[in-house]
C-alpha cells in the first residue's frame, strides 16, 4: 500500500507529494500541515535535505518513514530535528506515532513560546533596572504593579517597555536617540 493511501485511510489529508528539496520549505510553510512524512527513498541525502528545509522553514514536526532499518540515517535525521520514525512493518502503529508526535510538538511549541516570553520579560527588567537604577526584584515588581494598574498582561507590558526603550534618551533630559528615524 502506498504512503498516501495509508495516511488517507487513517483519516488525514495528504497535502503534497514528492516535493523538491528547494520547494519543500515554502510548500510546507504555505500549506501548514500538522505533520510532514519524509520517506528515505533511494537517497538519504535527498531525504536529509527535505528534513532540513522543513524543520528550518516550516512549523510542523517531521516523521521519517523507513522501509528498512537504517540506524546511521536515523542518527543524522535526529540531529536535523525529526520527531519520530515509522516503518512499513508497523502500519497499524502509524496513527499512534502521529498522535504522540503531535502532542510532543505542541509541548515543544508551548515551551518555545514560554522561553520567548521569559526572555522578553528579562529584557524589560534589564531596561527598567538600567533606567531606574534598581535591582531585578524591584524591576519585576514595577512591571507587575503596572500590569495590574493598567489591566494589561505582563508580557504585553514587557513588550511595550522593550519596544519603547529604543525611543528613549540614554539619560533623562538628553535629546531623543539621534540614530532613530
């Protein structure tokens, strides 16, 4: 049975097949699939190129489809960001593997977002510490207090501080930053 037929039989929609390495990133970014299946096929270099492009240019997990065991390929594919592998021998396990990958990818996205929010809050705290000559705890308390007063999310306030910081003069009373348009 062909991969597309198996995926369709599992209740999923097949968006693209046999995409060139040069096009796969833009196709997956445009189509936004829940998951990308990359078959090893005849060329491991081609499959690894597809994996690279999908992982770098699209926001979906990649599952490698192997027809025969290939530990060296799996090691290299894992370095490039695949989330799992499946084989022709375990067709009845494909849906379970897809479900696990989708859950793990959602957790990965959530963690990535949390780290991004944390970094933004840390930058805002650093700006407040520098501008007001206060310590880290006081800077966080300023953010939290203003968040409550303005009824704004802390992350939104932190973004405003970081975005507005570039417009502020280096010292109170100085002219605005001349490097800005």
